[in-house]
């Protein structure tokens, strides 16, 4: 009888051990690893908030003193990923007549473009290479707005370029944002 009892206990122990092993096998922890990456890409965006600027000489005082126009928030820059440079470029150093009876062109030497608070650059200087540097930033900016100043000469510089009727001289200015 003891033997039968021992066999039953042995069978019970083996059953309990098998059951515990099966449960342990099913309840084991599982682990999987995932690499979480943060990827930072540079971003460059330039928005010019106007398409034309008219510098009009309407009076003798305008010819004497010159004319200018400031455009607040004239352009907006986003540059993420370091410093940047803003250039203004023209395809010619002079402003070409587009309408009227005056001279065929006027010198761009005394017509300037600049960022408010920074030195202005002449249209003539914008016709070379990459153009003229208007702004240099040494760090990233996001949606930073800048005012632009457009100015044309005084001292009767263009008195003799005017015709019998309205004369319009034009040059196209292209702004370019580059990484530093």
C-alpha cells in the first residue's frame, strides 16, 4: 500500500511539475527592441511679400531729395540647420526703360535695396556673381520677418532721364537664401 501511495504521490508530483512547466512556458516574458530615431533635416524657406515696388518722382523735391519706400515685413526667412546668407541679384546693372519717352536706361549705381537696419546695396552691385549680400545670419531662424528699403537717388540725378510723359525704368531683383 505504501508503494501504491508512493506511486500516486510520484505521479501527482510529476503532474504538478509538468503543469507548472507548461504554465511557465506560456507565461514567459517576451521582449522586442525598437530603435527610436529623431531625424533632423535642414529647412530653408524664403517668402517675399510683394511683387513690385514703385519709386515715383512726382515733384521737384523728389528729384532733389530722392525717393524711397520701406516695406515692413517685406520678406520672411526660415532657415533651420545653421547660418545663412541672403543675396539680391539682378540681370543687369542698369534699369531699362519699359515705358515712356525718356532715356533708354538709367544707372543702377544710385538705386539701392537693403534690409532695414543693414547697409543698402546698389542695383549695379547686384549684377555680379551671386549678387550682393543683404543679410548674414549665424544661427537658425524660423519665420523671421525683415523690412526692406528701396531707394532711388536725389541731387537731380534723373532730371534729364525723364521724358515728355511718364517714363518707367525697371530691373528685376531676385532674392536667394543660401546656407552658410
